[in-house]
C-alpha cells in the first residue's frame, strides 16, 4: 500500500535550468496539493489540482512555475529558469476528496538545491 | 487572511518531562489538524479536531480544541527521544480544501 510517492528525493540544478518534480498520489486519491517549505519555516500552499484540472494556483508564482496532473501519470511541478531563491523542500500531498476533515497524506518531499 | 501562531518556537527538554505546545488564530477554525514532521521527511497527520472543546488522546499525546475553536493545544506526557520533531498545526480556510500551516514548534527530547 504505497503512500504518496515523490521523486526525485534530491535535485540539484544550476541557475537557469529547469526543475521537474513528480508526485504520484495514494491509490484512490484524486486530489493533489503542492506545498513549499523554506528552511526553518512552515509549509506554504502553492497549488491544488484534480485530474486534468487546476483548481487553485493562488500560492504559485505567476512566472516560471507551472503544475499539471494529467489523466494518466503523476502530477508534475515544473520550475523554469531556476534561481537560488527556489531552493526549498517541495512537498506533495493527496487526499481522497477536497474539503475539511479529510486530512492530507504527504510524500517525503523533493529537496531542490539551486547552485 | 487567517494566520496560525504556534508557541513556543523551540523546546528542548529531558526525557520523561511533560510539555504543552500551542496553536492560536485570530479567526475561528472550521477544523484543525496536528502533524509531526521528522527531519528529511514529510509531515504525518496525528489528529483532526472539529468540535469546540473536543479532547482527543493518542497514546501519550493529548490534543485539545478550544471552546471557541480559535486555539488548540498538544500535551505530551513523559516525552521520549522518539517524540523529537517539528509539530505543525494546520487549518482549512473556511471549510475549503486549502490548509494553512503554522510555523511550527521544533521539539527536541534529550535522552
């Protein structure tokens, strides 16, 4: 019974490169959320997706960042032309439905380092 | 915008001691969750509280939801080194899917 799977666990990119972070939700979960955690800080909401739909991307920077959750395959968080300030841990969570009380199941995160 | 304030930010105690950490908001929570995050891992859900005044127990952990649903506490009895981690509270914003997280309490239990 696999949980939320994120890969890679660690990603190093040079400034200006692209970073692709993948997330496979728990079996039976159709709602995916991406959060970013900077060192010594809490988690900040980025985007909420359901299959083939972006429901809320209000926490995601307008430029360079995009997310998708295709009909088949994992959800992808894509960061183009990375800068040092993008260095952070990116967590994906999934839930069986949206709304209160469902709770999230988090993956182990992808730690992005921009050099 | 609802903000969640957690206190204390850092806590270092000896094994066997008791402790309480707090989560407060200026707004009413629809529900509130507590998570524990260990270094290098994602947060793990501990409990969800929904009803004002609710108390839930999870082994040595006791979670309380304030009567007015604007605050919550987590009490750990006889702390153990395995309790070390970052404790986060989270609340959905007005019954939606989007959870707001507090900045956390970083607990270290020394053997």
